[in-house]
C-alpha cells in the first residue's frame, strides 16, 4: 500500500538527514561559518560536495514527507467512501487536516468515525482508542519538535545545520509506525467486511413475495360462468 511505502521512505529520509547532521553537518556548519557566506573565499570549493549532498537530503526529506501526506489523505478519502459515509469525503478531509485549529482535533475524530463506519467488532473499542490516542499524541509531539528546531533557526555559535537529532528521529519513527498501525487496522476491518459480503451465497437470500400489481390484477383473464336459462313461467288465469 502507498501509505506504508511513503511512511517508510519518510523515516529513511529523516534518518539519512540526521546521520549526515551528526557525522558531517556540525563540521560543515563551522566551515560555512568560517567562510562568512562568501562563495569565492579560499576553501569554498572544498565544501561544495558536502553542501550539495545536504541539499539533496533536505529535498529527499521534504518530498517523502509530502508524498506521505498525500498517500494518507488519499487513503482516508477512499476509505470513507468505501465505508459509505454520506458527507462528501474530499472537502471534509482536506478541511479537517489543513484548517488551523481544526486540524488539532478533527483528524482523530475522522479516523474514529471511519473506524465505526467500517463495522468493527465491539470488543476492540478500547484497544482502538488506545492506538488512536497514542498515534495522535506522537504525531503532535513529532510535529512540535521538528517545527521548534526548524523555525527557531541555528543559534549564535551553533554547530548544526538543521538541529535535527536522534530525539526528533525517534519521534517521527514512532508517529509513522502508529499511523501505519491505525491505517492497517481500519483496512483489515474493511477487507473482512468485503470478504463476508462476497462469501454470502445468493441462494440464502429468500425474496419476499410481492403482491400483484394493479395492472396484473386487471389484465389477468377472469373465467366466465355460463348463466343458466331463466325458466319461462306461463301466465296463470286470475279467478273471477
């Protein structure tokens, strides 16, 4: 499934970026700081390769993240349609994920409603709520850590390029694993429901007898009964 592939790619891209940050990023940050931002300064050509690799890793992480978001939203829209939810799937999903403030509450609510609409076993409710809560909290934690690192920018005298480290990588990995688990649970429930509908033999379905329509009643021939001849009564004489 595209969701699992893109989430795995996102984790791998983030891991590669963190490894580069730990192995070469800090030294590269010091070298760039020593150049003073002058591309023609002595020694600038020595860092071109490392800077190019860093740019490729940043692009790879961004592309895989966008691909994971698109894959998850596409799956959610299709799953809502398969579950037979009446409201238009695409507008409500996009609004729930991208409207500020609403996107802090709406995504887990939509996932929970989708789980209910998929007709799951009743005894799995507690387990599902625990998984859903863990996924959403881990996603908020990972998003907060990454945004704080990226938006704050490197501090004065900092020896890192992005600030991403093992903590952010662990948070992103846990959030991706729990997201894949929630998708897998709903997909399995919908697959079992679809198999059950396909395996139900049509011979077991006994059609209910329908009453005859008005046209059938009026067009059916009615047998005619021959009328018996009326006996002829002779006139009787009236006594005087």
